[in-house]
């Protein structure tokens, strides 16, 4: 076997370092939040394993829970706002720093795909409310009723007390955030949600905000979040996680430092809410960290065939 010193004689040291590092990267790889991330990863993996682009993989994966009426926190079947309207938030970001987002869009089952169209077909990053819906319809997305009888029934039950408690606890299985690296080593991410159940009409969380609910920097890594969006927006969470990775923190540690930032700002409040971050770096290393126990995520690569892992938690 060729010794390292012998290799160093024929390759400059920096080159050698890059080559040995590159050999270790377990790519392609895709990670998704929560247990429904397993199905999302399954769909994304079909794209990645055929040498597809990470951007196509994350969009394909995110569309799975969006179309599932049994998932009451994303897309079709998502819990409505307190006026009974299903308003959805989503964003997407690619390896070039291109990004697109829609917020408070109604009647469209696949906001993540509308976000991609905003990114690719408009000079803008984000469209909201009626403007987003109008753009989707003009782009050929069908107008659909997203309020299922089950969601409507649950909302009517909530109306009996109408207690507006902007608290997300560990029982809520929330937003899908999905981040991936393709076989070329490029990163992309997407995030899609119906947001906080029974929120005020017009409320927008972190999920469609680039830097808050999702961030991708192809030199460094990608991050996504779930949980109470207001707290993620306050610290521009996912941009923070990526910048912490840029400073040399491994993904889990970067997520932990971001969670600790939330605790530091709101020590009392942080005890009753959930926020979780999930991150992947350019070397294919990944990790998560959350406030409360109960956050999990799915990972699919050549070496880990779609496993659901528990995130470590602050509390
Ligand atoms: C939001 N972070 O709208 C999203 C949704 C979520 O628990 O994760 N809900 O705040």
C-alpha cells in the first residue's frame, strides 16, 4: 500500500488533503425533518440515486407531505388559520444562492413548486397572499380546496374556545424541511408548511423566510428548521447555523449553539416551545439539535438507508 508520505511526495500537501477529504464524503445524501421525512426522502432518493440535481430532489421530496391529507401541518389537509382558511408558506434554495418563496398562499397544493417558479421565472424572491395565489394560477397550478372535512371539524372544535395560544409543543409534528447534497456535491434545500394551527390570518412564520427557515451556501452547508417560527425569525436561525458551520462548528454543534441563542434570549418562554434545527455540511456530515425532546429527522445516503434519528435536545 502506498504510504501517505510517499503520496505527499508526488502531490502537493493541500491537494492531498482535498483528495483524502473528498474520498470520505458520503454523497448523495438527503435529510428531512420529522417522521414523514422518511417518505419524503424516499422520493428524493429516486432523484439523487439517478445522479439528479439536489434541487429537483428536495422539491420532489417536499411535495410528498404537501399532497398527503393526513398530515395536518403541511399542504393539503393542513390546519387552517383562525378564520378557517388554509394558508401555506414555502421556500426553496439552490447551490447558486438562487431562492424563491411564497407566503400565505391559498388553494394551491404544492407551494414548494410555486416557490421554485418564483425563483426561476420572476425577478423576485418572494410573493405573498393573493399575489402568490394569482401567480400560481397563472403559472398553471390548479385551484384546489385544501380544507379536508377532518381539518374543518378540528377547526370548528377549536372555535368553541378560540383560545389563541401561539405555542408549539412536542406533540405537533410540523413543517417539512429537506436538505440534500447530490452526487456532484451540490447542495439545495426546501421548506414547506401550513404554519401554526389557527394562526391569525396573514401570519407568516419562519418557513418561507430565506435565512430563517432555510439557508443554503454551497461552499459551507445547508440548514432548515421546524417549530415556533417567531423564535427562529428572531435569530435568523438557519443563516446563523450555516455561519456557525463556516466558523468550523460541526453541524450538530452549530444547531446547538443556535438553540442556545434562543434560550438565552427567552429563557422562560423557551421551556414551553419547540424549535429544532437540522444541518448538513459540505463534507456530508449532518446533525440536529432542538429545545424539547421529540424532534426527529430522516437521513438517506448510500451508507444509511433512510433511518429516522432522534435529535438531541436542550431540555
Ligand atoms: C411556522 N415553523 O410556521 C413553522 C411551522 C412549524 O410547528 O414548524 N410548525 O412557525
